[in-house]
C-alpha cells in the first residue's frame, strides 16, 4: 500500500507512454503542487485526503486518482514539453527524412489539454464535488457540440 497521489514522474511517464527521456524533465516536479491543487478543487475533500494516504493499489479510489493525476499532470505540462524538436512545440508529424516537422498549433494544444482534463474528470467521476461535475459537464458540452448547417 502507498498513497494514490502524488505519483513519481517515472510512473506518470509510464502510464502515459511518454519517452524515457521525459522522466528527467524537472517540469513535472515543478507542476506537482498545481496538479494536487486542481485535484483538491474538483474532488470531495474526504476522497482527496484518502488519496493522499496509504490506499490499496486495487482500490477504485486509488486507480481513479492515479489516472486523474496523470492526465492532469500531462495537461499541465504539455505546452512546455519539446518532444523531439529543436524548436518550440510538440511534434504532430515528421517527414520521412526527419528534416521536416509539423508542430501542434496553440489551438490544437488547448484542445488536447481539454481532452486530457475531461479524461481526468471522467476517471474521477465517483469522487467529484459540484465544482468538478460542473467542469466535466462544460468539457463534455465543448466536445460534443453539433454544428448546424443550412443549405440555401
């Protein structure tokens, strides 16, 4: 048994299938307090406090908080990571000759962050407080909006 959260960077990287070299980035440790605070704000106080204590690894609360933590951590740091680039940004595609790369745009990064936050909140559904439920509803509305088109 161990605390469900916070997780070591190597565990977060393994859960998110991030490259091994990401484990050495200090940005993860620097964002740890921010991620814990975000979790505290959106979850029931009792569940949050329990997640900070020793919890069996197969306990649903432990599983939910670990995935919620990992997704929120990536959402928090994603725009600061340079994955296999010499410049700034996150690689979307690379050319066959490795000479050309296409980076995610600002709006693509924001959409990715919203998706990560939604996945975190979905993992934590049973432990969300009203603030967390409202945020999840807002993110689901954003993702599921329909576009109405009229042909004239």
